[in-house]
């Protein structure tokens, strides 16, 4: 008898309870507030406390109602951060993946899972215009960026045998926080990162990059990598990838593209990503614009030998026992991870269920909705657009119009208060960004459930919240 007994019949009953709860949540999404009526004290009251010494049995599942009640629902009106909307078929794949409990480290430990992941990675590379690239699924863009820059370091300034050598990295002033964090974790320090100026559209200026590298070379520094953005987190701006990729390669530097937010939009708008195929490595997040449940990032790279050079260091207990290219494959020879969950099953199932064209059309629709929101903001005298809309991030602020001229610090204070009030009202969820020291409101549409009427609530809720804040 199992020491942790759950019979197949009991599992079926428990799974039905969870499925029913999840289905009711999906049924109610249009009516649910975009943020739960909770606070820190209430969540502690609901979920804190000592671990039970004796099992609660099926009654342990009673608390799941509270988990749902205190969670932010995957609403069609959620436009905060860059977070996908959680496609339900993929969620079912996640459930089966957990039951199967595969360690997707090598074919011999997880034959179906490893084969499916390699297939999904190929599908993703082909979908964004990088056929022939390979790679692996990761926890998210941060880990993918770390691994990509680790490959760059080992390719251009090898450190694995004798320790870290000095060198320089280049990214725009709009680079994601994971980039300096990765460089620090790799032992090169924040001062090894050169932040390159951007233009009025928040895109890296190629001439400024070339000048920065040239000055460093004259000063005796070794360029290791240039990091281009395939969609900055604040505004969705896309760096001129071809220009900066060519500059990187002219100087013998690795070219990595941080595409965690935007690169999957190449499925719908490939012309925006000219030069992406120059990347030596690139990151993307399926839990953003493929709407997959978190976590599900991906690192793609041109040359698996470069990954093996960076990450291959296997003990005898883990070595593959076959030279067959399929049966002998091991992800741990090309990744910093050893134990890895079956992330690919949800993508594989979701793509098979809906088809790639459906995702391509949904991404295109998100971008259309972002342009629709931009047009509505530009048409309203009390609102101001703060950045061009390149992908699906819409940055704006409330100004009150020409009849209500306010200094910048006051506008920052009002818009911060507005954001808190919009979230508290619970009809739409947006987040914020800082652009040139200005606090701005930000709606990022990566939501397969969103409609034009949902997006229109961003305007009406901002104005309603402004009326409340200005009266206070």
C-alpha cells in the first residue's frame, strides 16, 4: 500500500473537483473583478498557519475556493505587465505533465517529453523566421537571457576552465533588468555593461553602438556581446536588429536578442524583426504571447556546440548510454538545468488543438487592439500618448487637458494615484512604466480573450478614476 495513498478512483473525484472549480472560474471571467477584494492581512488569515500533522483528506480541497477568491483572475480586461492570459487547453497539458512527472533531462529518462520539447523548440524557431535554430524551454526570459549571455561569455572570453576574463557587453538604456543581473551573475560586474543611447522611438542608435565599441577596443577592452531588444518591456520598441547585429559581428561580438516580450509577434508581423536571423542566441516567452500558463520561456541558438561549450559538464551518473542522435540526446549538455519539468506538453497540446494560424491571428488582433486604444487616447484631450505603439504596449497618462496645466511632479503624483484607483475599482487592470522620469500608465495587450469593448474600458476607467482622484 502506498505511504501517501490516493486510489485512482479518489484521484478521479479530486480531479473532477478541481476541473469544476476551474471551469466555473472560466465561466465567470467576464463578471469577475480584475483584482480580488483582498489585502495582505486577509491572505495571511486565509493561508498562513502551521502545517497539519494529520492529513485532512478530501477536505483539504475545500480551501481551493479561497485560493481562487484571493487570486487575480485571467480576465479579458487584464493588461498589466507582459503576462499572457493562460490558454485552458495548455493548462490541461500542465496537469497531465505533473501526473507523468517526467524529468526532461535526457531521452533515456523521458523519451516522449524530450522528443516533444525538441519538436516544439523547432516549431517556435520556424514560426519566428529562424529555421535551423535549436534550444530548450526555460523558466522564463530571465533564465533564457542568462543562458544566452553565458554562451556568449564562453564563446568570446572563456571562463569555465580558468575563471572570468574581462570584457564588455552592450545594450540600450531600455534594456530589461534581467540583462545587468545576468552579467553580474556571470561574474563580470555591472560596470562591464555599456548602456547605449536610444532614439525618439526608444530604439538603440546603431551609430552610438559602433562608437561605444570602437572606443572600448581602443581602450583595450574586449567586446563580448551586443544585446538587442525584440520588444522593450516599457514601450515594446524593437531595436534595429539587422544594423546592430552586423555591428556586433564586425567586432567579433556575440549577438543576443532579448525577445522575451515581442519576438513571437514575428509570427504575425515578420517585417518588424528584420535581422532577427543574425542572432547567435535569442530569448522568447511562450507564457507571454503564446498565452501559455507560466512558466514557459525559451532560449534559441544557432550553434548547439556553443551551448555545449558553455554548459556541458556531466558526471558519470548522468552520462548518456547511447551514441544515437535521438536516444543519446541530453538537454543537460546544452543547458544550465539538470532537473527540468515537462514544459513542452502544454505548448504542444495547445498548438495542436488550435493550430498555429489561430495564434498568429490572435497576436495580430492584440496589436490591432493596441492601435485602437492608441487612437482613442489621442482623440481625448485629457489624455496624452507617451510613446509610439510598436507592438501591444500602450503608454499614456492623464494630463487633464489644456485647461488644467500641471507641473511634471504633480502629474507623476496624480497618475500614480490614478493607477492605484483603477486597480481598486476592479474593472480593468493596467500597470505602469517610467519614461524620461515621467510616471505613465501602461496597458499591454497580450490577451487572447480581449475584445475592443474590453480595451475601451481602459479609457473610461482612467477618466472615472481621475474624477475620483481630483475630487479627493
